[in-house]
């Protein structure tokens, strides 16, 4: 079978990235650039401007890293959603331009599916309950009855954004997750609200509570520690119930917050107790990147799902900022 080379473009939020893989599972290039701010969170138009200004450079670096020319690429995949529209548009327009100019099929990838498939690609997990915890998203997902389904999720703000929101209030800069992890090592427990509603979790009240305690003089280390312990415990509880419901024997932590060693440790403890296996997407691939888009893009291309081939089809490709994972078809998965 011909070795197919897929180039993936990621631009859903703060990261603009290009990843290149082939169908023999080789990672040929992985180049990323992150929009960051010292104070405050992500400003969508600023992030989009950053992506726009960096896109050619990132592409050229990726091709250089892979020692390939654009003509050697067989498929172009792009992050179609969910995400911030201004950022998504930059990636979509760039992918369409490349696809038309170099006459390559274009594949529209669900960014979340990219995270899920990448987690399986880089671990031994085959059919896990996914604990997907990124900046904007917090969802417990598993493949059941023909599609990826959401078993539980954060009702308002995702855990990553909740950590960032707290970090912003206490001047840790953006993103704050890894700084909170460091400070938490020196902290002790203070009581925080624990909010699990059915299979869903709610973080916004906890963050507000933490900010109030910070203003009252509770040490930042204690708040970081307690915020982590409480938020992670809520998610582990829901994950355990999803394992029980689906009968699956694997849990796989993915998304930017999967970089957190304490979270991985807590997931390990729970899984051990119920004879399941815990996996975490390798640190390097836990945040947004182009490889995740290339991986899902290649799977989709091989099963002819959401592939734009003719000029007319490619012209019609658009973003889908609210694309939920349970709306996705997964013809590459076997029932
Ligand atoms: P993503 O949206 O998947 O790129 O993930 C970004 C989110 O991960 C941000 O909200 C970060 O604060 C968070 N994050 C990154 N590293 C860590 C860490 N070590 N602990 C907790 N959260 C983290
Ligand atoms: Mg992401």
C-alpha cells in the first residue's frame, strides 16, 4: 500500500501548529507556536492575528523538519472546530489555499477527535474512557454504540480555563496550569465546594470561592493545592462511574491539563482499585498540536469521511465552531 503523507493544521485557540505524519505512523514534523499573554486571557482577534502572521513560517519550518516539499504531501487536514471562530478561520483559509494551489484533498477534522485519536496513537490504550481536560473543554468521553459519546462534562467553564481564571486573579500569567501545579506542591488542604451533578461537574463556583479566600489572605500555595485536589477528585469520581457503566478497562487522560502529574497519579490510584489501566497522553502531545489533526485527518481520509476533493467542494469547506464530538461519524472505528 502506498505510504500516505498527511499535513495537519491546528488553529482552534492559542496554538498555531503544523504536524506531518505518514501512514506508517511516523511523525515527520511537529512545529507549534503559542500565543501567550502576561496578563489576562486569550483575546480571540489577537490570537487570530498572531496565527495569521506566523502561518507561513510554521509551515516552512515543518516542511524543513520533515525534509519534504509541499508537493510530497498527499493530504491537507485542518481543525474545523470546535474553537474560537477568528482562530479557526485563519487555519481553514490557509488549508484551503494550500489544498487548491497544490491540488491536494482537504480533510476537515474535529479538534476533539484529534485529541482522542492522538491519545490512542501515542499510548497502548485501545478503547478507553477518555478524560479530556483542556483549556476550554472538560469531558468524559467513550466510544459506545457506534460513536463517541459524552458521559459527563463541565457545565460552565472547563477545568483548564478555571485554573487559568484563578491564575489570572492571583497574577500567575496565562496559562497558569503548570504554575499552579508547582505552587500546589507546597500547599495544604483548605475546604472548597465539591460540585458533581449527576455525571457533570461545575468549576466556576470553586474558582470564585478560591478568589475570595485569596483576598482574605489564605496562602496561594494552599489554594493551588486545594483547587487541584477538589477539581481532579470530581473528575475522577465521574470517570469511575463511566468505567462502571461502559464496562471498559482503560482510562486515558488527554488535553493540556493531562500534563499535571498529580492528576495522573490520582487517575492511577482509582484505576488500580478497579482493575483498570490508566494512561496519559505523553506530555509532549497533551496540548494542542498539528499531529493530532494529521492523525485524525489520515483516519478520515482512509474511510472517506469529511474529505473535500473537487475544487468546488474545497471552496465550500467551512469552520464549525460548535462541533460536538457526539455529532461526529467515526467510520474508521469497528463496532
Ligand atoms: P489545551 O487547551 O489542551 O492546549 O490545554 C491548555 C490548558 O492546559 C490551559 O488551561 C493550561 O493552564 C492547562 N495546563 C497546562 N499544563 C498544566 C499543568 N501542568 N497542570 C494543570 N493544567 C495545565
Ligand atoms: Mg485542545
